[in-house]
């Protein structure tokens, strides 16, 4: 499990990755992974020698099941707080509302919540656009809707890194939008890419991507936006 930037550990699984942040107070998890996420998380901490560090918080980018399946378990196991986008509250409660193409995702998640024994949760901290988390030297919530209503990125200004959740996917040296069935509004998702780039990050870290530097993922995202803007 690689350190992708000082203080940032990437936990990798098939088709998904999530992040563990470390400051002088402890650890913070951005999303909780999907099937096998708990085991991979524990393994990653042992590999880095972080297994004795306190886990202070779990930060959610959005309410899709592959990101929140383990959130409740992580929070209870470590006594950690949960911070999550307010506009995705129905997802955490296990009652997400989907329409159009994204109803396919709703059907898949309905099966998944039963078969994978999803545990509902209520965040300790509801996040709105611009809210600041006092971790590292300050991380700001950035509303980037389109994938879900509440979808958020998290901006670590001091290091110029934006955690982008599922704003885009980044594999095989190329970025693309998530499939339409996973977006509630793909056109809004494109506008959110523009919002993200306007922050002028030095690097970005997506939750669906291959092992690349934040700078490389940013380069791919800029090329994607150029392609989308040409259409």
C-alpha cells in the first residue's frame, strides 16, 4: 500500500482506492472502501507502522455504497467521528433516491445493502460547501455535485492537493467521466470538474484510479476537461 504524498496513504482494492491521512494528532480516513475494505485498511496500517495510531475521523465524499459500506464499522471500532455531505443524508440512512439512468445504481445498491449487511449511520458533522475540517493544516469541503447531489471533494490548500472522490476516474493514462448509470447528472458533473480546476490544485487524488502521482492524475483531468469542452 503506497504513500502517495507525505502523510497520505492510499489503500488499494480492485476498482477502488481510499485514503488514510496522518497528522500529529492521528489518522483520518477518506471513505471506507467496499468489499474487503476493513481487511485492506488494517493491512495497510501494519505495512506503514501506523497500526498503533489513533483513528480520529472518517470523512465521506458521497453516499454510494462502495464508499460507505465500512464507515459505521470504522467509526465504532475506533471511536472516531464521521463527517459527511449533508445532501447525501438519504444514502447513509439506507434510503437513497435515484432517477433516470442512475436507477440502475439504486437497484444494485438495494441488493448490496442486504447481501453485504450495510449498517446505517448518522454523521457527527454534517458538511456543506466551504466547511473546514481542522486536520492537517486545514482541509476544506468543496461541493462537486453531479455524481450524487452531495458529492464533495476535499481541498488541502497547504499542499495544493484536492481529493476528488468520484468526480472522474483515472486509469490507463487517461481520465474519463463515471458511467452515466452512476451519475445523477453527468452535465453537472462536467461543471464540477470546472469548479475543481478553478481551485488551481497542484495535484488531485481520485477514488477510482491507478497508482499515479497527484500531479499525473491532475494532468489527465485537465485533458479530459479539454475534450469535454470541445464537444
